[in-house]
């Protein structure tokens, strides 16, 4: 067991929409990522999508619902199957939790790799 310094891990990369695994939790990847701009609409048919904003703010667009702003210190769980799109005008730092192997786009063909740092 060892602690994970999220700020230090976020300092390892500058790319956006590029999740990096920092820990394992009950068969899940715990990841940090930086958002800026818009991610494509997508869904995860078999799992919820967990977002904890560490720094900055993001907007989550969920089909059929008004956009939801999520600020630093707040989290949002998108229910499985819901088409959604995160976006951020300014860089936003986020912690994600997803089952191991879950593609970030919901589609393995378009998913970003998830390197461990």
C-alpha cells in the first residue's frame, strides 16, 4: 500500500482526453485525466461513468436533460446507457473510476489507451 499524489500524477502529462491509471480498486481503474474542449457523445451500455472534478469545472451534456456543471470538489455519476458528453472551456482535472478494460468512448475501436503512471 502506498499513497498516490494526484497533483504529482497529473504533472506527468499535458494531453487532454488521455486518461492515465494511477491505482486499482476492486476490479476498476482509478484514473486522472485533463479535459479541455468537447469529447464526443458516447455511452457505456454496461457500466455507470464516475467523474470527480479535482480542479476547474466541466459541463456534462446528457441526452434528454439540461447540461450539468460540475465544479472542483463535486462528482457526477452518469448512469449506464445514458448518452453523454463531457466538455470544458478551460482545462479541467478529473478523477475517473471505470471497470478495467472499459473503453473511454464506449467503443474499443475509438478508445484512448490507458497507460499506468
